[in-house]
């Protein structure tokens, strides 16, 4: 079967179907945690399923004086969109003195996608997993009475 080299796709011309921001966060992810052994988190969130796709794990540390996320570490097993979404979410959670817990619980996937400059429609679920993992980490922190 002959390959059609003239076929157009949603790319920047180099075969990359994502924005330059997604590309940067995929190749140079921020706040990734490669080994959680010995890492002391205030809250942990895990979402996804290894049987059917992406899995995201998020660890947060909370400034207990002002209920803001002071550190957000993560590890994602998934595609470029999943990795970039989690990386961007971790920046959003910690920038400007840290996101307050209520705001973190209400973070919307659209906000992550917007900061990434967009994602293909079929990859939107990756940003959903990112916000759900952060929400789970905040709920874990609150549930365990670490407030």
C-alpha cells in the first residue's frame, strides 16, 4: 500500500499534532516524581486504569497556614497529551503562591487545555484525568484530617 505524503493533518508542518506548549511539557515535564519512596505527601490522588489507558498519580504538599498547595508532584503513564496535561496542571496548582484547596477542587479540564494552547478533541480526556487526580489528592488530604 502506497503512503500518501500529501495527506494533510492538524500539525505544525513537522508531523507534530500538538501545540508547542504541549510539545514542551511532553519533552520537558515539570514537577514529575520519578520515585516516591521516602517522599512525604499530604495528599495523594490516583485516577485512570492500566487496563484501558492512562494512569495519573498526583502527590501534593499543602501549606497548612493558608490552605494552599505548595508542591504538586506527579507521575503519568500515558500519551503526550496525558503527560503534558499533568505537567501543566502541576504548574497551575503551585504558581503564584499555590492554588487554594477550594480552587484546586474546582479546576476544570478546559482550564488545563486552554493553558496548553489546545488539545485534539480525541485527547480532551487527558485533561479530565489531570484535574480528577488533583481533586483526589485534595480530597485525600482533607479526608485524612491533615488540615
